[in-house]
C-alpha cells in the first residue's frame, strides 16, 4: 500500500519505545537563568543547575535530549550575571544608589 507508515519496531516486551523527554532539571535551569536577568541569585542558580545537568548527561545519568536546553541555561545565566554586575556598577557610579544618610532632626 502506498502512503502508509510501517509499524514501529517493538522493543523488549513487545511495547514500542517511549520518546525521550527533555530533562526537568534542564528546563528549571533555563527558567531560572531567564528570571536571573532581573536579579542575580536566580541567574547563578540557573547557571549552576545547567552545569549539573550537563555533567549528568555526560555521565549518562540523564537524557541527552536536554543537552541543548542545559547549554542555553548556562549561556543565559552567564549573560544575566554579566548584565547584573554591569548594571550595579553603572548605578553605583552614576549616583543611582544614594548611600548618604542624614542624621539631622
């Protein structure tokens, strides 16, 4: 018959193989890295989780499908940390932070 797909090859036990899912840790790392553009701590945590997931993928403990997401989490985390540091330096030198306190009553 023309236009029909061949059946999936059965795996041990006669059930078709389930498709690999993207790792939840990689997704959480990316979300935290994106949130980290606004504040520093989620960026650091997201970048660290991205590195953890990359190491888990490298050792075979996690699905390789999440590798791209974990790499994006690390890259976005690094960019977010750099933006946070640069914006803090800018605010300090431009007078955006006023550290002078008046004690006069």
